[in-house]
C-alpha cells in the first residue's frame, strides 16, 4: 500500500474519534499507541489529573539523547453551531481533498507520521525519531505543558522538534505568544434608584477595559525594531464582557474574557503589572469602601509562550534540507512550539494544509499537501539513518 493510501486510512480512523478538547481522548491515544507499538516503538502515555486525557510520547531508534520529535495535538475544536455539508466525524473525499473535523488541524499530519512508522522502523536509525501527541492544545496548550515537564525529567530527550500545524508545508520559525484570561468583578447589587448604595460591577469592569485599551495603544510604541510580526507589536483583545440583569438593578457581577499576544515577554509583564496596580490602588479600595467583600479576580485560562526566531536553528537547517525551503516565516497564531523551545529544543512549525481551513466547517486537507508532507518525512527517515 502506498504511503498516501495508508495515511488516508489512518486519517479516516483518527477523524472518527470525536476528540473535542472538552472530551476524553483516551480511545484515540490507545489506537495510536497500538499502532506504534506494533512497529516496535517505545510508547509512554502521560495522563492528566482527571485520568480522562493523556499525552502520548513514543520513540523509534536508539535510546540516546537527541533525535527529531514529530509533534501534534490530538484535540480538535467543536463543531457546534457550524454548518457542515456532511457528518464532520466521517471523513469524505472530494476533488483530491480529505474532509472532516481535524483534517488539517492537525490529524492529517499525525496520520502522515503514523503512516511512515513502518518505513522508519525498517531503517537502521542512528538518531531516534520521536512522536509527541498532546491533549488540550486548543484550550491553552495544557497537555504540552505537562509533556514538557515530563521530558525535562528524562535523561535522553529530543533536540529538534517539527510541529506539524497547518502551514501549507511552509517553514515557520516564530510566532507570538497567546495569553488568555477571565477577570471577574464582584460588587454589591442594589436598586437602580440608589446607585451610591451598591457597587456597580459593570462600571468597574468598564474601567478595567479602558485601562486595557490604553495599554494596547502603548504597545504600538514598544514594538521591537526587528519585529517581523504582523502587526509588529503586542496586541490586546477584549473578547467578551457580560454583566447585569435589568435596567433598574445595580449589577453585582461582571465577567470579562480577554487575551494578549505578546511579541516579547516584557510586554506581557508590563500589561499584567499595570492591571494589578489599577486593581490594588484604585478599583478595589473604592469598591470596598462601600462593600468590604467586593472583589476582582483574574483566572489564567492559558499562557502559551511565543516561539522566538533564533539565528542558529538546527530545526530550520534540518527542514531546509528535507523540503528544499530556503526561507522561514513568522505567523500570528500560537502553537506548542514555544513551549518546546523553552525546554532548549530547536523548533520549527511545518505541516500540511492551510490554517485558513482550520476551525471552519468543511475543514479539509488536500492530498497534494499530504504527499508533500510524506516526502518530507521519508527524507527525515533517510537523514536519521544516514
Ligand atoms: Zn492546531
């Protein structure tokens, strides 16, 4: 069977596991573990605290330090409220494209790496090839964080990572960070006719948002001169603000979902510091003068560190050799790559399909993209056996 046919079969199986981030992924990870085990890989499953989800880390080749890690996330975004033309969990093929939830983000890449496992095994690998598949990428890279912790404890670990997020097989060497928060405001409810007797949670939330927007403006002048990102500065987004019940009631609660995408760690620290300052010195003292139990708390939903482009990047050199790509780009979306870099690995993002199709109804990956990916992986096998 050709590698492409094998990839198609595996992708059909992977798409049939509805691994939406909120739901367990153990069935799919069990399927992958069996498949890799059958080809002689050493497979570890690393469970999360709930026991409902796990990361999978597997290795082929010698048990030595270094080697190349092929990385992907097992979870997909929900299909609720999306208008799919067919069942999103049953892969279909049309016009040389494979459709289904996760086809490009990023089960297509995972299927391609698994399809090549027998080929990797048949070679006399001198450098190990590792598979790292995580849970909960779409909701803050939670799995990758615990995978990084697990890898830190190992004597032998990969030195190069290829993260197969959809880039149309282009090479990405940098992306911004992505930090998401929910800030909750607790005031004191009261009758609308006596605003001074309550603590209006919505009004304090609005002041918080105003400060955030000031900080967002400030970021424009802090963009590093060499920044290749578009836009070149750290951005801030207010995604959701909710609170209050009726015209004549002082709202006692408000909730704000916001995010920032830092181009440098100092910006993230600056924004957090400025907000903590506003809360501690202005908002809370005012609120508590009227109601001592008033509060403002911020929950961190996820802090995905950025991938910083570096001059001497072994992963970029390797992928250039494998794909012939002679340039590398930066992108505005976050991936797990920054976390792996923080562990001292050389990292690039390169995978089949387009980010334009990710998270959309009728998500697809083109067969031609999978073929290009398979060629890259075959050359990787050769290169690790050389
Ligand atoms: Zn993804």
